[in-house]
C-alpha cells in the first residue's frame, strides 16, 4: 500500500516498492528457467569454444563416460576394443547460495524450486531418463572468499559442469571472474541476480571481465537508474540529492545493496550530465529533517 503523499512522490515510491517486490519474487523462479536452459544447451551442444586458458581436459568433465567393471568417476578409462561398453551419464550442477533465509534467493527457498525444475525437465523429456542430475550445494554466506572457494571445490573436487549463483552481488563477482579460466572451455555461471552495472557490460570475449556469466533476469540497477533518469528528464530536473542507506534491501543482493544501487545511479547520472550529491543516512548524526534541509539547501530546491 502507498501512503497519501504528493502524487509525484507517490508515483516514485510505489514504483520502487513494486520494482523491488518484483525482484524478490522472481529471483528464485528465474533459476527454473536457468535450469531448463542449461540442460537444453548441454544436451544440444553447439561448436562453441571459450578456451581462455589452454589446459588439459579432465576426463570427469564429460557428462557421459564409458564404464566397465568397477570404473569410477575421475579415473583414467582404459577399455579393450572388444570389451562390452556401457555409459554412465551425470549432469552435476553446483549451487552456490547462502542458507540464511534473510536473503530472498537462499538455499532453503530455492531448493524446492530447483526440484520442481528437475520434475519439469523430466516431464518434458528435455534430457534422456538415463542422464542423472546431481545437485551440489554450497553455502557461501554472501561472502566473497567463501563463494570463490565453493566454486573451486565444486569444479576441482566435484567436477561440476555448471554453477548456479551466487545470488549476492559481492559473492558473485569473484566467481564470475574466474569462470572463464576453469577447465579448458570455462564453466557457465548462471545467476538470477547480478544487478550492479558491472554485470550488464559486454561479455562476448575472453578479455571481458565476466565472460562466462549468464544473467537470466532482465531487471538490473541500470534499468532502475534509467527509470529515474527518464523521470528527471520528464520534469526537466538536472540536480539530485541522493539519500541512501548502505545496507538497505540486504535481502535482494546481500551486503551493501544500497551502496551498489548508488554506485550504479552515479555512473549513469554522470553519463547523462546530471549533477548529484550522495548522502548516506547512516552518517546522519543529528536530526534527519535538519540533515535534509542542510543537504538540499537552495542549490537543489526551487520555489515549487
């Protein structure tokens, strides 16, 4: 619900609330789309090679491997020409997310959605029944170091084929950076998050910072920034005082979400030649109303 406030503020307030609720409700469901898209890609591969770092191919990277006798995953497979040959197929998906349910896209919330996604995949026969799907879960606690180690363990020890997550922007950044250097062809990093403007930059070459990152959602802080810019242009405003709380909307993108929104806003305000003054409400030591008067002053206000 929106309070009875001036119509201009009401439009802005309501739009932002609805935007954020939209984000919160869709993050987990985007992962369903990601899972279906993933298995389609892996089941119908095209001749694409990343090869950002040339290295030997590990036998456990294959989804299907020939097995005889007691051969297990990761072992060198040697089979006589006339020996009976069987195949074992397993798609290993690494899921890196926090277990803390204060984050909307957390493991307890997303896990049942992923199981529903697998049911849908099976029902549609997108992959053969003989291909097993193994979910490998890691709790990154929205921490950069834990997320990085999880990605390394998931690929080096568990031989995962793809990474889902992380869902906190700070944790996603290092994982998305190293994805291009894991295995000979890199490993896809698919997330329903990645809102900061860095993640929506070009990702078509090995030289690009987040080359193997795939964002399944269309909403980002960049789009929110341009909504604000369109609003400013409509009213012919070109000066902004941006009040923000560093950890606001922690449940959407993890620590410092408010600061990440600000950094994106600042980037695109500069590109549009909009003068802005950031002010963190965390640092307001005195009465907030007085801080508002002081920061807005005469340079950011008018007779209207």
